[in-house]
C-alpha cells in the first residue's frame, strides 16, 4: 500500500489586511504519496507561493488540516513548525539562497547544525551529498566561483543532507539558462528514481512536464477540470 506523505483537507488561507480579505488559497484538498514526483503549476497570482508556504510549514492554514508524514501540523506554533521544517523538508529556491562567504560544503552542512551530530559526521554527510549531485570536485568553491546550475546543485545537496521526507522546490529553474535547467531537472529525475518524494512548484509547462503528476491551480483552487490533480 502506498503511504500519503502529505495530505491537505479543505485548506484555506485568507490574508486579512487593509479593507479586503484575500482568499489566496481555498477548498484545497490533495494528497501526495511517498516517492511521488508532483508538479504544482499555475499562473502568477494563482496561490502557488501561498500553497508552498503551507506545504513547507512556513505558514499555517487559516482553516483545514495538513498532515505531513502522518502528523497534523496545521495547529502547530512557530517553534514546532520550525522543527518539522528542519527535519522533514528539504527546500530548493529560485534564488539558491546560499551563503556567499562559505564554501559549498559549509553551505550544505548548515541544516545539520541542529541535528546534534559531531563536526566530523556533519562534514562527511555534506561531502557525500555534494558527491550525490556531481560536485565532489567543487566542495571548497564558494558560490561566486560556481555557475548558476552548479549553485543550484549545491542547494539540492543542502536539501538532501538531512534525508528529508520531501524535497520542496519553488521555481528551482527560474534563474537558470536552458542547459542548467536540464542539469537540475535531470538531477531531480535521478532523485525520484532513487525513491525521493519531490514537489516542484512552477509556472512553466515544460518544467512541470517532467513530473509524474501535475496539479494545476487557478484562482487559489485545484483546477477541477484536471482529474489527476483532484485525487
Ligand atoms: P503565486 O505564487 O501563484 O503568484 P501567491 O500565493 O503569491 O500566488 O498569491 C495569491 C494571491 O494572494 C494573490 O492575489 C496575492 O495578491 C495574494 N497575496 C499573497 N500574499 C499576500 C499577503 N501577504 N497579503 C495579502 N494578499 C496576499
Ligand atoms: Mg509565487
């Protein structure tokens, strides 16, 4: 039997501020299984970032429930959410978000700072993750000495190093040329082959096409004309 790694039920996010309430996401129910590769696609303003923040435990829904790896995280406070985030989710962002003063391996070991591991063990794991993304020969390079595609691969290594339940990528190819885009998508495909759960958020149909399933969102809702997404 397949296990849902995440499950949203009737999730709504309403922003209160100024004169109007914005229902950025509403009536969203969806489930993603362990080992799935899912793209969440929608035009600008459709609610992708709002949904990403909820999926990534960066924000809580206004109503509805969100279970991640069997745990209801919807009622958690900031501190609890931060713990779940650090342990369970590997993030990849459009802007790489690497620390420019640190070499690649130090960037990759950062998420392990909270894990109570020895210095030596942290370094070993960081080097292994960099090897996994094909950067064994660049571990001492700083981000400025790497190409965009290589920097994003360092970010993927950083996302992998904690052995997370899910890799959550927000427009990971948005700042890359077509060659580097291909590199990064090939890497995601390999990770999926190896059993990783990947959720990739994008507005580009060509990028979404590499996933096993595409969930389309429009005006804050899962597009019901899309049978796969409604699952
Ligand atoms: P996308 O990432 O698909 O472009 P967003 O999730 O950023 O979409 O935004 C969805 C809707 O919610 C938009 O109408 C946007 O203006 C609104 N919105 C997003 N963030 C906020 C906020 N912090 N306060 C008020 N409205 C917001
Ligand atoms: Mg966005």
